[in-house]
């Protein structure tokens, strides 16, 4: 077992699909990428302005979705750390998950969940309230 001390509170974690790297969302707004084998830090993704509560690798391991208390979802190309897409949200982002085929991302917000294509939130398919009383297509 290895320990990988971080510079701030760890808010979220995700293994890459091949198990070689770990994405760590931090309370200082950074996302750090570590080698899973030894915990060594090799890349930092910066851009969020508040705690990063959600990190999710695409099934092919090529992109990372991150969600934050700053009410944004960001999609990053992992080969070079370039921000591919910034998607403002109406509420803070608590959780993210890719569909198995990688074409859709589920976004968990304060009081709703949306499903949208990797291209952006303009392709929203569903929006549920936590109480299950509201549904929008």
C-alpha cells in the first residue's frame, strides 16, 4: 500500500479504466493525476474556482470530466491537459458518471440530475428533481 499525501482536502477520486492512474479532486480547486502504482503526481488540471466534488474518466480513458462547487462541469483531454469543454450548471455539481459507451455524462446537482452528450449540455435528455415530482425532456 502506498500513501500519496495531497496539498488539500480530497473531495473525489476515480481510477482510470485501465487502472494505471487516479484522478483526485481537491478542495483547493485543483485536479491532480497520480500514477496508481506508486502514487506519484504527474499532472495538475487547473481551472475550477472551488472544491472539486466529482471526477470521472471516460470509458476509453482519453478524457476526464470534473464537477465543482463552482457550478461547472469541465471536460479535459488527458494526453495534454487541455480543457475541451466548459459547461456552466444551475447548481453545484456533486457527482458525475459516464455511460458505458462514453457518449453520455450523468451530472448530479443539488436538486436535479441531467444526462447530456459529451458535446455539451445543449443535448439534455432528462432532468429529474430529487423528489421525483419533476421530469423534463
